[in-house]
């Protein structure tokens, strides 16, 4: 029985699909079955897919032919429904793989039962090989991070490994999504609501030539806007929360662990948390998380403060012009919050005491329009 079923969605663009499949067959070293779901491609693509043969660890290739383009969610669901392996990996047709890409993600999932959805490290997240370095050499350099991963608010559907257990709990992609966009984010929200983590593996690498198959879709912008509205109606919009802390941060302390857990809980409500606090000398945010046995979260964004910085100066940093405004500011003290409230016309955020969890929740629900 295969360890993993791979589901690759195809729609025309043979110039991308052919090298993607060649890379997949050459670099996959875990026993797999490959389902190619073709979404009504032209005849030259169908003829090519019909003669793709299994190779190496990919023991079987099955082409599931749709006569029309049924969209990303419905096409992927056809492959998910045909699969029986402990893991299912959804793949775009514009990827380039490296040796070890799949095994590393599976080993992380096996060692961490709360992990339900995984992405590899990728160009999608801004990780590119240095000039002159091959993809495989770059992937080899990431092996130093074997077993490590970072939690994220959502995984992206370009290369998304899902556990069979999670599929059994929440099903596949929601087919209310019209053709493409935001089905992956909805799936990840459902996964987190069911108690699972979405993560990015640090030592697995897949290159993604993003959106090559949808760049020329004339209805692309319309679909994006419509499906974004659908997602926000279901889950609320993502918010930005500023959370200053002036007290020293002690690595490895119980206090730090409880505080970071609080930050992570906010991220699971579709919140980007911007922490304004000192960092211990020589430590990164990720090292601080690991010092208390926690997995770093990408949506907890740390803005280090000098330990002796006055509170008014921290306020100035928070009020500094940013690309997007904060929706909420969690005040660490009544006096500091009073001043920030007076400056509300400048920053536009709701200022709520950090210790007033009920008020924070009320403001969050109001601003996100979440039904959670």
C-alpha cells in the first residue's frame, strides 16, 4: 500500500506540466500512487498524460479525466476521494521538486499528531536559492533544519500534504468556492477549528512557478474578489493586533510560555499579532518559542524593543506609519491605554486593556465580523 497518494491537477499548459511530472518522478523517494486529475485539457495534453508511466517510488499512475474544467476544489476532491493512503498531497502542475521533499513532511506529521496540514519551504514564501546554486544544492543546505517546522495561520494549496485522519474529520475542499482562490484558506480554518495545526516544514523544499496556469484567465480578478467575499462571510476578515509588553522577557519561564500561548490563540482567530517587547540578548523569536517547548508561529511578528525604552517611545513605534493600520491595540496599563485612546484619530485602532479578555473578544468579533 502506498504511504502517500499524490493528486496533481492538470489544465492545459503542457509546458509546465511536463517538467513538473519529470521532476516529481525523479525526486520522489516515498512509495506513492499518483492521481493526475485533468480538468478538460486540450487533446495534446490528454495524449501526453495517457502515456505517463510510473517510475521509482511512484508505483502507479492513474489519470482521472474530466471533460470540462471543474475548478480546483472539485478537481482535487476527485483525487482525494480516489485516494486511500495515510497521506494525500495536493499538487499544482507548475512545481519543481527536490530529493527528500515528501519524506521530511511525512516524518514531521508522524512525529506530531496535532499537525494536519503541511507545506514545504518554497519560493512561494520567498525562499530562493542564491545565485549560482541549484535547487537540489539549496534543498541539501536546508537539511540542517531537519524535523523543524513553523506553525502558520494557513497552508497554501500549491503543495499541501494532508493527513488521512484530518480528511476523515472534515472532508475535502469546499466546492462552494467558484473554480479557484481561497479554498485552501477555508480548508485550513476548518482544520484548526477541529484542533489541528497548519505548518511549514523547514527542511523540505519545492520550487513553485506561481500562478502560471491562471495568469491569463480573463475572469481571474472577478473570481478572486467573489471568493474572498465568500471566505470573509464565513470566517471574518483577518485583523492586525499590536501587543506591547514592557516587562523583561525571560527565556524558558512559565510566564513566557503562557503569554506566547495567548499570542498563538489569537493567531488561530485569523489575527496577525505584532508583539512590541524586548528580546533576550542574542535570541531570535523562534528560539524564544523553543525555549518553552513551543513551535514558532509565523503570524506572531516580533518588533524588539530596547529594554530601557520609555513607554511613550514604544507608543511612537506602534503609531509609526505602516502599510496597513492596526485594528486593535492591547494596552498593557491603564495610563498608557488612556493616552493611546486620546490618539485614536491618528491610528484608528480600538484600544483595549490586555487583561480584559472579554472586551478584546467583543471588539475582535465586531471588527472581524466573525461568526466563530
